[in-house]
């Protein structure tokens, strides 16, 4: 049985993007191909603007994520046709973590001047944000976890304040699917008076990558109900 080979176009694009290596003259099996990618990949080849991306890793999952990051980005954007950042409202964007120079240039090109970072595993490029007068706020939520009630209140209010000040806001986690989407939903529910279903559908239409599960919905609806009750009683 002939082993499955990676397509020449897919392999060529990924190797050039992630490693700077010339494609091999012979076909590679998938395992050998990814071994080459992860072995030769280093920040000096596709240099992220934020060195913090590679400074520390919380657990083996994040080590694997870092090693396969070029492949993940390539599959998300080139193979699946997704965008790394998506506009939810005129002043609100949702996406993955800015990593490469082109990501940070995207912020400048789209006049995004406030960033809410939902990652506990690493920090954004504070130097870049300070140099370009971009407001940066971080809420440390572990990957695959639902933000706490306090974080949802703090994050939703921070987004609202930034937009009221005339800024465009990017909310991101690692891939822009769970933690950051939860905070965007919290903002829409609290400050735009949207029910959960409406906020979810708005995000999902703009960003199909959004992945909120029943646990996210239960937490958001319970938080919103409690928030409304607290406001009514104050």
C-alpha cells in the first residue's frame, strides 16, 4: 500500500512560512514532514513580535502547541480559509493571539487600539503596545477553562470603557475560540442587551471558529442573571 504523501503545494507553503527551508526534492510522508517542520522551526525563522510566546510553557500541551504553531496557523488560514482576526461589531474584533509581525501590523492597519488578552499561559508584547499607544489588559484564564464571574464582569466593562473612549478593541486568547469568545459574549449580553443566543449567533456568523459549549452558556446566563439582580438591588 502506497503511504499517504503531503501535497507539494501544501508542504511548500508551510515549509517556506515556518522554517525558511527549501522544499525537499522527493515526496515526504506526513510524519517525516512534520518532524522536519518542528525540528527546524525556531523564532528566528518566522519571528514573532512577542518573545514571550516562547519563554515558558505551562504544560506539555502548550509545548506541543508552540512546536506545531506554524502548522496550526497554516491549516487554519490557508487550508481551511479562516481569518486569524474577525470583526464582530464596528468597534470589536475577536481572534487568536497576535504572534507574527503581520499580526501586529494588522492591528495598526485596522486602527485597533485596545487589546484584551485572555491567556494565562503567556503575555502579549507590552513593549509594542506601549510604543503604539495601544491599551492592553490581561485576564489570566487557563486554556479550556470558562472565565470566572469576576473576570466576565471586569472584561465586559473594560471592553465597554474602551469603546466608549473611541477605541477599537481586539479580544483574543490563543486561537480565538473559547476564552475570548466568552468575554465577547459577556460584553454583548451586558452592554448591548443581547440574549446569549443572539450574541453567540453574531459571533459564529462572523467567526465560524467560535466554540462555546453548554458549560459556557450556563456560566454566561447565570452570571448575567446575577448581574442584573445585583444592579436592580443596588
